C-alpha cells in the first residue's frame, strides 16, 4: 500500500497533473473541459489522467456521450492516512528529542 501512496505523491509532483487534480477537486470534468483550462492538448490531458487513475487519485465514468473524471476518495483517503502516519511519527520523534534535551 505504501508504494501506491508514494506513487501518488510522485504523480502529484508533476505540475500539470497537480493542476488537473486541483481542478477535479472542484468538480467532475471531461477531458475537453480540462484541456480548455490548461496549456496542454487533449491527448496530453488524457495521458495525465491515465497516470492519476493508475495511482488511484482519479476515476472516470461514462455519463451520456462524455466521460467525466473525478477525484477518487479512496485514493485520497489512503494518501491522507499515509501523510498522517508520517506526521504522527515526526511529532513523536520531536517529543522524544525535547524530553531528551530536558534531561
């Protein structure tokens, strides 16, 4: 599971994928809508969406004649859990260092 979370962080490291993800956080959108708001082509948006789908941050579904993409809450939840664990570990290490300094 950690690999997926690290892959998700890596995927969001790309500025275009991060911009797509942030647009999808606002509301579901089709590829064409995303391409209109970004300085990349529709095929490039599709490639970036493929990567985001592979790391479970985005999901797509057919609605009428379009395919709408939206944030996948399961992937976001898993990523958040991972970051929360890292943060908890960092706080625990910080508290231990402070206690050690006080002795």
